[in-house]
């Protein structure tokens, strides 16, 4: 078993964890998250800690322990603090606005593009920055990728939608090729 998977997951005060066969439910101040557990893995609640172990010693079962523990840590963090990703729009005339729960993007297409928010996901817009926030880390990442997919950054001028910490590799363009 991995060393990382052996570490217990601490459950802070105000977070309630319910374990049923094959499922874990984490309830906290920001909301509730449910996740199905792999059948080869078992989770045991010991006071204010969760411990993950395997039911069998197969290689596949051992590989699921660390993954399951990471999911539990992300669930606890999500219901207490939440997750968010920030994207930046680069380009003249690019706009984003929130209408209800949906995000409407005007990024150079012939029509505005609407990204609908699933349950427990919120959008925020500050000037040229889009903030996607929610309690489930995987859903926040998936919706952020969907927003970025509307207008991915291009390598010549860097125009498009990209993550705040993303590094865009720039190409020199035609002028640099002409002088060689």
C-alpha cells in the first residue's frame, strides 16, 4: 500500500461524515457531497479521522487506496472552504457576464456563448477575470476547462481564455521567419 494512502484524513469540527456500504457522504457548512467508493476499498471512521484500507491485496486494490484518500481530503476541503479556479480573458472586445446562474461570453464569435452552471457551481466576473467556484474539485475543474475551450489561447498574440497561472508558449510569427 502507498505511504500516502496510509495517512488518516482528519475531519474538522462542523463536518459530518456518513459511511454506508459503497458510499460516503460528507456534509459541511458549504453543502453536501456524495461519492461512491470502489468495492475493493473500505473506509473506517475512527473518532474525527477517516482511514482507508483495502479488502484484498491485489495490485489494483492497492492502487485505489491513495486515490480514495485524495477524494476524501478534497471532499472535506470542499464542504469547509470550497474550490475555485480563475481564468483570464486576453483580447480586445472580449466580455463576460453572469446572467442568473449562467456565464455568457462574447469572445469574438458571431454569437455570444452561454456556459450553464451545474448544481453547486457559481460564476463570478471581475473585469477580465472569470472565477469558477464550487464544492466539488473535479466539477470546478471540468467547468473551467469548458469555459477555456470556448476560446483557447492562441500562440502568436496570446489572445483567448486561459488559467491565471497558465504559461502560454508564444511563437515568433512570420516576421521572425523572414529575417532568418
